[in-house]
């Protein structure tokens, strides 16, 4: 766990920090989102049918965004299963339980693009680094893609481990959080 905290602090120093400190951003964060790209240090974790291949649908903020509610689908074969994960904020980092323990941060690029990164520590104590980009649309422009690829590089994830998730997303587009 100490390695995870050190990595998160390093990312914070690099400027990849949480957006939730600013109350005015709550309105921008909340609402429908779709996963466009994911990248992981262990590629198998985000392959089709894998538990970290998340098809996001919605984010809600609790009071002062000390908690965030993440709604996403995971595909099991041809079926889409909806998950709700609650992240609880401690300083700049959110902690949640999903496929082990997760420490994550969010970064607003603009009103239509949200970057996230997290460390997943599974039951065997293996740590996987994941970076992703959520959007209100279906495409990224060149600047937005550059921002995502910079995050991937800062996370120490190989460029060839980036996958366009949107292309395999056939889960329901609307949910009721």
C-alpha cells in the first residue's frame, strides 16, 4: 500500500491532481459519461471480459464531493452487469472497493472530457495501474488525446497498452443512478 501512496503523491506533484477540491466543478463532474479509452500496466486486466474493462455511464458527487458514486458496466460474455462503486475521499485521493482495493484520482480536461487514473490492488496483492478517459461524446480531439497519452506516460504505462473501449461498448446507454 505504501508504494501506491508514493505513486499517487508523485502524480500529484506532477500536476495530475484531483478535480474535486473545487466545489464549482461538482456540476461539471456529475452526469453521464462514457469510457473512450483505457490503458493498463497489465493488459489482461482491461481485455474484453476482464473486470477492469469498465464501461462508465454516470458519476454523482456526495456532499462537498467527499464521496463519489461511480456507475459502470462490466461485460460478462454478452451480458452487461451494472456496478455502483463508492469512492471516499482522503486528502486528494479517493479509495474504493472493487476487485480488491482501489485508490483513484480524477482530472477535468474540459467540460466534456474527464481523465482518471487508479491503482488496483487485488486479493493476491498484485497492483495494476490504470488510466482512462471519459467523455460526453464519442471522440477526442488531438489536444484531448495528447492529454490522455501524457497521463498514460506519467503512469508508466506502455503506449501499446492503450485500448479504445468505446468500440466494444454495447451496454445500455442510459441508467437510473
